[in-house]
């Protein structure tokens, strides 16, 4: 039970990291010079996003109060159920707030219908990864074929691998966290208004990549709560692994896009900035994926290769 509670609290920490950044952006956005230039609908959207994010933070932070006041620091099945009960609905206002933030950014570059479409797309993407995939997996899960437990074969215990993959999500998340606040806030500055349209769209594209990166990093916590009910499973390990690796691709794209924008500001040349962005993207993807795939392929006897093959097996395989 202690391990389940620890896992649940770690998942809440993953969610609150991004929530705090978006909440900070929404609070300080009204004090930016660019706020007064926004359309009235976008200004109201900032307030609505702030309210939605406050609801999410209210729910995500409540387990600490529950644990101190109700449980007095102890652990119980009721506490685990409470964390699941508040984490799952907290993702809904979170998704709405994210969609509103994307709409606010898009309203600076395009007409309201297109901005609304982009905002709805962002919210729908978050809902898909936080609720849709989980609901589909829960419905299609084959209960009569229990998954093999890798720890029986002498490999790294499943509970430890789940703990590691969640820790790795928290390692990657601060990189996205640092960028998402900058990207949202930069749109409301005077310098952003002076950028060329192409550079503005590259910035927004990078913002969307980082937003998707954050969505993917938060998805394993939602999966663990909704599909597995806080239990460890090989399905969870496979899903979390896929989400983390996919998030690192979008994080690389976002980093390269931001460096392109900075390059334009520093050097005043789109060609030079493009070269800087492309080289940066190649370095990040090459190191994170190319070199790692080479290392895995160059050592066939490494325990990780057999673990990877087993991870590829269907859930009911024996």
C-alpha cells in the first residue's frame, strides 16, 4: 500500500508541475503590455483559463491536506481512492485551460475562427491522451489473460521499472515546463509583435510541440489512475515508455523552434537561424535516439534487449 500511495503522489507531482507554470502565465498575462492589444474575447479567455487552472490546482493539491488532516500522515486504501478520485476530474479543467491558452496565442496571429479551431484542437488532443486512450484501453483490455510478471524471470522487478519510468517522466518534464511558460508569455510582449510573420508561426509551432510534449508526459499518470486503478502492470510500463519517448521528439522540435526564434533576434537572419535550429534538432534527436539505438544494437547480450523483446509481446502471451 505504501508503494501505491507513493506512486499516486508522484503522479500528482507530475501534473502539478505543468499546472503551476500555466497558472503563473495566466496570472501575469494581464500585466503584460500585449494584454491591452488582445481582442475582448481573448482577454475573457485568459480569465476563464485562470479559473479552470485554479480548479485543477485545487483538486491536485488537495491530497496533501487529506493526508495531513484525515490520515495524519498514515496510509490507507481510502487515501489511494481519494487521490484517484481528485486526479481524474482535475485533468478536465486542465485540458480546457490549455485549449484556452492556445486560443489566446492563436488570436494574436489569425482570425477568431482559426484561433478557436486551434484551441479546440489543443483541448481535444489533451482529452484524447488523458481520457480517450485510457477509456479505450480499459474497454478492450483482456481480463482473462493475466500479463506475465517479468520479475519472475529474474529481471528488474516490474514495480521498480514502473517507479523508474515515472521518475524519468519527471526528469523530462522540467525541460518542457521551462519552455512552455516562456512561449506563452513571449506572445504578449512588444518584441513578439515586431517579428516577421514566419518567425511568429515558428514560435507558435514550437509552443504547440511543447504543449503536446507536456500532454504526453502527463498521460502515464492518467493511465495509471484510470485504467489500472493505481496497480502496476506491463501495459502501464509499455504505455509510459511510448509516451516519454514520443514527448522527447516533440521537446526536441520545440527547443529547435525556440532557438530559431532567438537566432533571428540575435543575428537578424532567417537563413542563419534556420541552420542553427536544424543543427540543434539533429543533435538532440541524434543523441537521444540515434546513439541510444546504436548502443542497444551493438550489445545483443545486454539485459535491456531481452526486456525490450518481452515488452513487445502481446499482453496475453505466455
